[in-house]
């Protein structure tokens, strides 16, 4: 459903994404992890046609994003990291706008817009201008918008940021249900617990390079050896003077341990010492 | 007092901003500065001619000059007050850094002092600067030395501070009484209405009568006009009086006026601080609260999509148009601009009506030349409404860009949304002018059709340049208007208007030769060349910025 071949993005001298090759299958929830500035959001932007790749090819739902842009976009639902939407529209109007933009039949809009507003506990706010919404409410509205047009591929960039625990739980359930129905989900997140619970496969990007891909078990197995920073595998480093239970000690088995182990932890250890 | 620290922070930001300017930005800013200085020089030349003429009027020449000065100062005072009202609204209640400042361990009075000084500066510097060419011209014409300028500056500083402080006080009280973000909307409308009123009052006061005393039939009328109130107890009069006293060597009166201005400014600012200590935080807190509207969910067929379907238009363009209409009319800043435009059109038509033209040929000629002036008005309106249209997608740019809407579709929608009201304005200006001037049918037809084509081309340029210079991350629309892109758009539009008039002046000349009875006045080869030139010019105006803008937008990679 998502096929990425030799994807490169350069911003002047900076190579933000380096020769990325990846395939995400229908019904799969793929977690895309990495430290800040690793190139995750840049990748998402290329997948949905917000920016053009310097090299390489992206295919979404069978459409080449470069040559059949509109067909590809019709199949995509994007939840960006910053859910900024038209402040002078009301929540219901925004959903109506999205419905029309993506060609959702009117009868379906009439049925689903109130349903979605209710589902996300926005029914009382549907008639208010978005400028009066909190960050979390806007996030919920944007998620409702992508669900409204039932995309084949969901691109989620930090979708849980700002959501209250109940809404976050509901969003997780929604994503799982959609995946079961065959929707492909590509999710960038820093909340490792979510990635751990939702994602069938996880990719870790460091400095524009996809350094590890696999199931949690695969990654765990690889992280037993040595952490990775940028170029290649390196000998692990325990936290000097750190608590024995520190994830950096390499003894844990959760995704957080794996992530920290793979992305290296010396800076983190230094920071802890100086606190 | 932490005010020093807060002000130093501003200064550091300014210095850092200057240091980080690239060579290109330096050149661009210098170009802007040069253009600004050119404008000031133009104003100086105009004032110089006017004042030089007034000095030649026997007996009352001096009186006329000081009368004009008093009127200018009164206008300046009201404009700075209104400006202070608007600027303080943003700086005191809605600027980005307030969230940080309010939670920092700072006295509310320190924050207020820093923000109010910022408001005073930003609401008065430009208006104050425009007075300089007038004063320089006055000094030149009257033979005053540089000390006259110094005396003016000494008087001007408290004058501007006083005017801005009064505007700030108004905002402060209003936000306290009605602590809601809706008050911001109300202030925008009140301020614009005041400006429109000041503008209309100045126009209807017929200041041209100052230059043409003969226009007033009876001497008594003229004397009455001179006696018309210039608000003798207002600070503008103290400034004028102080200045005229200094010029005539009455230093005691000058110092008295000076004292009055400084004492009033200090007193008003002191009262402002007192007021702020009681009401500022309550108003700030209220202004952060939203306003609930309870709009009905639009679940029926939408007007735009129905019309679009009927016209066979792209569905995406129709729905974008619907969204644009909703967002546009809900933004009160746009209402205030519309009020201003209506005032402008009214005054424009009134001015045309007042033109002292008795000759039928002259009326037709003016009707044709009116196309140039109306074209300028359309270009200026485009700078406010058309050019920023793409950039106003703002941080919601991702919604449209990630959706199945083509960029040409988006640009077409923006074009349509601007072209409709602009066409109405062009028709109002063109048709009314032709009717009032009783232009002959050929001139009426040529001028009106030219004006319409010009309007559509200028709108296309506005959208094209807007796409070529997108600015999705700005705090307000003025940053878009005053950007390099705005400058390029305005220059190109004005050049286009100029070229159009130049080309069409040939057929107009032939038409006038025919009117004056010349046989075979029309040379059809020249007419054909003119037609071809117009097609080329308009083709370039429509297509070049549009194509360049579309390419730029497709490659846009900035954050939004």
C-alpha cells in the first residue's frame, strides 16, 4: 500500500532523508520512531505530497505520488503534528469542508458528521468556531476529518499529542479497527508505549537513515548487541553511576529500552549526571 | 524595575535581527528605504509648492499657512489616537510573548510600561515621519532655520505620546468593561469607522478652498471658513501655537505651549499607569476567553456547490470558495476594510462630481484618464485583498496541500473570490464617473472596457505574485502587504496601468481628432498596433506572474 524506493530529501547541504527504502502492507500499522530532527516528519510530508523528494519514488495505494498526485492524495488521510485548521470555521463546517473536498456523498456526510462529533465528544462544540478549541479538541477534529473520508492510507504524525486519556484510548481503538479493515497506517510517534501496543512493525530513523526495521522482537534481538548512532552498530555504553534499572543499562526488554539502546544514550547519561 | 530588562530584550532582538540580515535582505531593505525617502521627497515637493503658493496670497497668506498647519496637526492627533487604540489592542492583549511575560515573575506594571511604550512608538512613528516633509517645506518657504526643526521635534514628542496614550486608554477601558475577545472585533470596527469619518470630514471640508480663495464667492464665506474650529483647546492647537510663536520669536508663548504639552502627556500617561494597575490584568484575562457562537451544522446542499454544479465548475473550486467566503466574512478585520473601501468609493465619486469642468471635451478626456486613477485604486485594493489571498491560507496550508485539490484549482478559486468584488468596485468607479462627467459613448465604452480588463488582469497579477511570494507564517496581514512580494506586485501593477494608458492614448487621440472635425482622423494601422499591444500586455499580465507563482507554489517546502 505504501512503497518507498530510494527516497532522498536534501535541504541545501543537509540530507534530511537518505536513500529510504520501505514497504508498508495493507492493514499494517507501521511505527516510525527516531529522535527529534531524524527526518520522520519530512518523510511523512513526502508521502502525502506536501513536499517533493529530491530523489526516489513514493507509491501510495498504487498511485505514484509524483505523477498521479491527486489520485494518491484522495487515498490519504493526514494527521499532522500541528493540527492547525481554519480558525473561522466551526467544527461541523470543517468536517463538511473535508467531506466535500474528498467527495463524500451528501447523505453519508449528513449521517456521519454528527456521529463523528459525538464519538469525539465534540457534539456541543460542533457549532463553535475552531479558534475557540483547545489543542486536543483540534486534534480530535482533524482525526474525525480523516475518518470521515475513509482513506486507504493514514499518515499520522504524533496523533496522540494533546489528547486526554479517554480520547487517546479511543483513537488507538479506532486505528486498530481501521487496520483490521485493511487501512494502512504509517505513524510517527515519540510515545513508545503507543508504538509498542499498536504497531505490527517499527522502523527507527536516525539522522535521515532507517537504521532498524522489524517487529519489536526483531528489534529487541538486534539491540542486545550494541547501540547504533548514525552510521553503524557500536559497542553499548552503560550509564556510569546510573541506577541499575536504567533503560540504558540494556537490561530492559520494552520498546523504550530498545529505542534508547539503538539510538545511543551517552548524552542522556551525561544529562542525568548533571541534573 | 524590570522595564529596563524588558526593553533591553527588545533592543537585543532588534540588533540580532539586523546582524542576521543577508546581503539580499540588506539590498531589499535599502531599496524599501530609498522608496520611502522618495515618497517623503515627493510629499515635501507637494507641500513646498502649496505653501509657496499660499505665501503669495495677499494679507492672509501667513494666516492660511498656520490654519493649514493646525488642520494637519488635528488630523495627526486623531490618526495617532486611533492608531494607538488599534496597536495597543495587539501589543497589550494579543501579542505572542504575553503568555511568557504573564507567567514570569514580573510586576504587571512593568509589562504594561514596556508594552505601552511599544504601542506609543508603533502607532506614531510613521504618522510623525510624514509631518517632517511638511515642516521642512514650511521652514524652507518661510526662511526658518534648523532650530525651527528642533523646536518642532521638542513639541512633537509629547504631542504624539499624548495622542497615542489617549488611544491606549480607550482600549484599556473598553477591554475592562467588555473583557472578551469580541471586544477586539468591536474596536477594529470603531477604529475604522473613526478613520473613515476623519477621511470623509477632511474631504468634505473641501481643503482645496484654502488654495483657491476665489472659489468662495463672498469674502465673508472665506473668513468664516478661516474661523472654522481648529480645536483651540486641543493639543494640536498647542503644538501649532507653540510652533508659530517660536517662528515669530515669542519664546515665552512657545515655552508655555511646550509646558502644556509635556505636562499633559505626563499627566495622561501617569493616569494611564494608574488605570492599568487596576484594570489591565482583568482585561487581559478576559480577552483570552473565546466567544461562543453556536452555529448550525451545514448539512444541507451548499450554495456554492449548487451554483458550481449548475455552471459545470470543478467541485473542489466550489467548496474552496464556500470555505473562503465563510472565513472572510467572519473576520472582523475584513469588515473594517470594507467600510474603508466604501468610504473611499464614496469620496472618489464625490471628488469627480466636484471637478470644475465646463468643457465637454475635457470631461471626456478626464473620463478616459480616470481609468488610470481607478486602476491605481484597484491595484491598491488588490494589495490588501488579492495579493495576500494565498498567504492567508496560513498554517492551515497543509489541509489544502495534502487534499486532492490541484494548485491551479486553488488559484482559480482565489482569483474568482477577488475578481467578483473588484469587478463591482471597477464598475462603480467606471460607470459613475462616465455618467457624472457625461463622457461621449466612445470614451465611455473604451474606458469602461479597459477598466474591466485591467481589473481582471490586476487580480490575476495579485494571485500570481501572491503565489510567487507566499508567506504562510506571519502574524498579521500587514507583514504580507509590506513584503518584497507586495512591493513587486504593486510596482508591476502600476507599470501595467501606465502602459495600458500609454497604448490607449493613441486611439483616444484619433477619436478626439475626429471630434474636432478632422477628416480621416483614424489610422487603422495604428489602431491595429494598439490592439495587438494591448493583447500582448494583457497576455503577459495574466500569464507570466500566474505561471511563475504556480511553479513556485508547487515547489514550496516551507513550514506551514
